[in-house]
C-alpha cells in the first residue's frame, strides 16, 4: 500500500515537472 | 526519451527500495529511507556547488544570466537540504527516539539551512540588479566554503549518533552490499538528473520573471 502511494506521489511530481517543461517550451516558441 | 528513462529509473528505485531487505538491518525497516535521504543531501551539496561556480562565472563575465543560474541552483539546493533534514528527522524519530536531538549532524545541517536562508534574505534586501548579483555571487562562494566543513567534517569530528560510514568507510572505499548498491547508485543518478532538469526549468522561469520586471 505504501509502495503504491509513493509511486503515485512520484508519478504526480514527474507529470507536473513535465507539464511545466512543455509549457515553458511552448512559451519560448511564441 | 531521457525523461522516460528518468521516470523508469526512479520508479525502479522506489520499487526495489521496498522489495529488497532493509539496507541497514540493525536500524530496521526505517533504514529504507536511506535511498532517498542520502541522495537528497548529495543533490543539495551539488546544487550549492553549481551555485558557487555560476557565481564565480558571474563575477568574471558580469552577465546576469549567471546570477539567475546561481540563485536558481541555491533555491533547489535549499529545497533538497530541507528534504534531507525532514527525511533525516523522520529516521531519527524511529532510531533515536525524537525528531530533533541537536545531534552534531542535525546542528550542522541547521546551520547550513540558516546560511542559505540568509542568502535569499540578502538577495531580497538589495534592489539594484548588478549589486544584488555581485553580492550574492560573493556570498555563494563564502557559503559554499562552509558546505564541506558542515556536511563532511563536523559530523565526523564530533561524536554523533549519525552513521558516518554508510556509503564509504574511513579509507573512502565503498562499503555496501551489492543489493544495496543496486538501488542506491541508480537513486543517486536519478536524483542528479532530476536536479539538473528542475534547475533548467527554474532558470527559465526566473529569466521570464526578470524579463517581465525589466519590460
């Protein structure tokens, strides 16, 4: 259970950083 | 592609940190936090080093981009130092009986947090960009001089409950079982890549903030 919780936290952190990364890249193109 | 590899690497670390036996049997199950606590501390030292190097480059070239790189690295360094402190005190609660014991290791990280906290207080106190950048660059160099002393020397000189030989022994030889190494070193690599990724994003964000302020 703890393993799944930590994996989910990691997935959330990863997706958020990825989202921020792609948003900044899009901003640079504009 | 690199991002997917980082995702898989960190997922591997998280899963195997749970599946393999606890790294320090004498400290029990809680010692699994070792796989995240030590890499967090490592990233904070690395970030403070990157901050100092960019500070030196700023002093040479007087290009504000290096000031942004330096302060962004310090921000992330402070965040990871805080994570190392929190994970360490959770470990301390189970192993030593209290979250905070004023152990030499805890005192040294506390001083380090104060030193880098003061770095941001200094930055926010100076309004002129060039002056702020020059002062922070000099401060980041002075602050980093204390890092090896506070992180590596103080806890080894004074009697501490904190283990000093969990990664390398006194002859600087890696002393870990192969199973622990199989999780620990990928974790170090993963945390390092994660640092450089977050740092590059933080630099871009700070550059935009500066652009908005300027124009």
